[in-house]
C-alpha cells in the first residue's frame, strides 16, 4: 500500500470535520447552560465580594489566617463572600464567611488535580468550564480582594483590570493584600507599562494595596457610600456585555 493510499480520503476528512463541529456546537450549549444555571443560583447573594488566592497555601500559613479574618469581617459587615471553592486561600475565605453572618459561596471548577470543594460553603456552584465561572466572579462581585497566589490568581486580577479599563465592566475596588508580595509588580507596572506608555498613569488607581482587614472593609464602603451597592442602569448594560 502506498503512502497516498494510507492518507484519509476527502470524504473521511469531511465526515470527521462534521462530527467535530457537532461536538463543538454541543460544547457551546453546555457553556451557555452553565452560565444560565449559575446566574440563577447566585441571584440572592448581593452584595458580594470575591476573594482570590493560592490553592496551595497551607492552613497554618499567615496568609490563610489573614484571609479568614478578612472574610469574617466582610461577612459580618453584610457581604456575601465568593471564592473559588477549593483549598488554600479559597478555603480560608469560605471558612471566615461560613462562621460570619452572610453567605459563603464557592464557585467550584472541575480540574484533574488540586481543586476539591472545601466544606465551608453555604452555596456551592460547580463549573466544568473556566469561562462562565470567570464571568460569574465579575458579574456578582462589588469588590475583589486578591491575596498572594499563582497563575490563576493573577489571571482573575488581570481579567478584572482589563474589563474595567476597557469599559466592559463597572468600576469596582480591586484590593491587593500583602504589600511585600505585590509591590514588585506595581513597581514594574509603573516603570515598564507607564514608563513605555502602554497604559495610562490613572490605570494604576484601579488597584489598592491594603493589608489591614478593617481598612479593607472601610475601603469598600467608602467606594459605594455615595451611590449604594446596586448596579446603575448603565452598569447593568455593561454586565450584559461581559
């Protein structure tokens, strides 16, 4: 048999492509379904604050304990707390809120490793796809609190910054916690991104560096004191375009 005879024929390639397109269309429907179902489940958690951070932070680490304290203060102040629902900082966020007065919410992603739902969730929403999960983090949060973390944490932070900078999302406080961890990145933003005119100097004002739990809660209240937590009509339109 010649090499040419071993190659897939045009009809076989066409059939394989049709099967792939059918699977792709079904995949899109599953993503849409996740967005609709999760949106319905999360309707009653407003106002809510999303907390991000490493899944690898051990329970005896200072970052875990600090996250737990921040989440408890937010919960007792009337904010639902949203985390990724897994271990590490996510668990600390859910734990602090779980023992507070407002709901503890986990947006759990199905992963081949690392991610297992923690036990401190009043509401647990499961996702198979990152995209609808990331939309829910932005859509249902009136503030972000970002603890030290890896690629996933940075991804969520930059996602929020990009959406706000481009006007695709309303402006919310993005609070970075533990200055020694973040100051090098902020310096790089200032020297490289602003220095080379890749962002506007005012874009750095989208970020707040605050380490004290009480000051974090106060900063969120201060941001909304003149307008309230409800989305304005134009902001609701923005959220439809996420």
